[in-house]
C-alpha cells in the first residue's frame, strides 16, 4: 500500500507502535497507575522536553492535549474577550477553529475579519499592516491549511505584529513534522499542532505552545484536578504556573509514549525542504488535462489537491485505494472561506510523507491517468 494520506494521519513507525504496545501490556500486567509510574520519566519530563526542542521552546511552555483542536480552543477560551474586540483570520482557517470563533462572537460581540489574498493566493500582508488597529485582539494564521499545500509566511506576519498588543496564534496542524518550526523566529504567542499527521505520531495526541507572555494575559476557563487543588477554606489554587495548568488530568498515556517516539524520530531525521517526490507529483498533475489543481501561493509543500473533470472525488479515491494507493476526498466545508466557490463540495487531496518516493508518485500518476468517467 502506498500511503499518500499523511495530512489525514501519517504512518506510525515500528518503534512507536512497539513502545505503545509495551505500555499497554504493562497496563494489563501491572495496572494503569503502575504503568504510568514506570513511565513517569517519559510522561512527565521527556515528552515535554522533546516537543519543546522540536518547536524551539522551553518545556514549561508546552501543554499536552488529545487533539490540535482541543489545544486551539483551550487557548482561545482562555482570553478575556470584550464587545468590539477584533479577530483577524485568513481564508485558510480550519472549520473547527471557525466554530469556536463563532461561539466567541455570539457570546462576547467580537468582530471577525478575513485577511484578503493576493492574486496568487498568498496573504495580503500590506492589508494586514494597514488594519492592525488597537482593537485587534487576535491574529490567527494557519501555517499550512487542510485543503492544499500553500505555506503561509508566518514569520513575516510575526514581524508585522512585533510590538502590537494583539495575541498571535499559529495553527501548525499540517506543518508540524513536515517543515521546521521555531516559535521564537515566528514570534507567535500560541502554536498548536496534532501528533497524528506529518509528525507520524498516534491519533488522540496534540499540544500547544503557550508563551510566557500569553500565560500572563490568559487564564484557563477550567483547571483539572491534577493541575490544581481545591480546599473548602480557600477554593481553587493552581499547583503549576507553567503551560500545564491548561491541561486535563485524564489522558492516553500509551499514545503519549508513542508521540514521544515520533518526536524523537523527527528530531533525529531532520527535514528535506525540496522533496523530489512532491515536486515530480505536482509537475505531473499540472500536465493532466482532466485535473484542476488547488494550488495557491508562491510556496507549496506536502499536499497537492485537485478536482477531476469527469469523476467525483470520492470515486477517484475509492478507485485508487482499490489499486493500493491511499489518498483522501477532502471536504470544501472544512476550509469554507477559501473553498466554498472552488468547484464542488469534495476534492482529491494527496499528501506525501517524508518516506514517499518518486517511484510511488509515478505509480500514482499512472493509475490516475487511467481513471475516466
């Protein structure tokens, strides 16, 4: 099987699977609490240190969650909102984030503005600079969106926002593990990501980088038992002042053991900025008259999406899977501002991993050419 659905879920390494299986076996043999105690060094220290290294942060800036969406929404809800506060987003914003923002708009009367795009699909940074008024509370940028491979210039956005009192969120769900990330170079206050995509970690894992600056202006709406204490006399007091006070007590420890391995492997493996398989695939698909590519922006990586002129996306994906190639039929509704008028509710999304080869891309192109109405 050729796996070109890394943007959905990357393939776990054998080492990560073995570590998770070993933890589950200890749970079965010794008990859940006892297995946690045996892996305390990994669960309470190592995974935080490794994620911090991966994104250029400090361990105390990292909070673990069961998904990137939970991480993003937790950070959003921790801000103190007022009527008239403005939020600037991009057309590439993920629908899960948009739902959370809509709840904030309804509850608090905030205003949500969408940063326009240049003709080629890149963000209009001149517009952003002109609209950075004092009432802008949050700027949210998706590094790489769910629908296509554009790499938004989050470092350039960070330079524009430097010195401005707004909070800067970066959604790195589709870029973590594919592109090097340095939160100091970006200058963001919050960065969220999932473990299961290009990082090739297990499902049910995610994290947030929460800067010290963010933690001075934000307060968790809910603090769980393992991060706070309650007394009849004094009420609630936080046991930890770092990013972990935003976490929930219950978590999938086996998945976190696997996540730690995935992060270790990415730290050891490095990054290939110009993937030959991806470059070959994009060029080949551009030459296929049956396809209309979804390829905005000057810089693209990892994901290439398209509409097929004669065959619906789910059928294309089904035929490819029958012949041993995984890809995905994406939903336009998941990136509604950008995709709503692009040509249909579903599209084919192809996403390569770090181990993808030109030979695999050639097989994909050959099979796709033989798919007709």
